[in-house]
């Protein structure tokens, strides 16, 4: 997997579920540019997952089995926390 330009990342953040849009879009705007290259790759990989799977991970209904993606879920959720 390779790094994407920011416009492609923003486009990939547009999901079929509003709940995911609300998490991903602010994260990309506020933090994506400051991530390490490895974190950017992990985030891009996270965006390749299916919406129901992502929803379950972000809502805490299921644990993400991939430790790198699970870490990115925590990072994105932390950005959304008040």
C-alpha cells in the first residue's frame, strides 16, 4: 500500500454511514498531515475496511483483530472525544 495525496484521503473518508463521516473527516482535517508515514498507511488501510466492520469497531461492539488498525481506531476516536 502506498501513501495517497490528501484529496484522495478526503474522498476515501466519505462513507455510506454518517457516523463514520463524522469521525473520519474531522480527523483528516485536523491530524492526518501530522501523522507519521506509517500511521498514514495504517489510516489508509483502515479506510479500505467495510462500513459495518468499521462501525462495530468505532462503537465498541467488536474489537479490531489487527493491532495496527485497532491503534488507529483509538487515535481517531480520541480526536472525536470531547
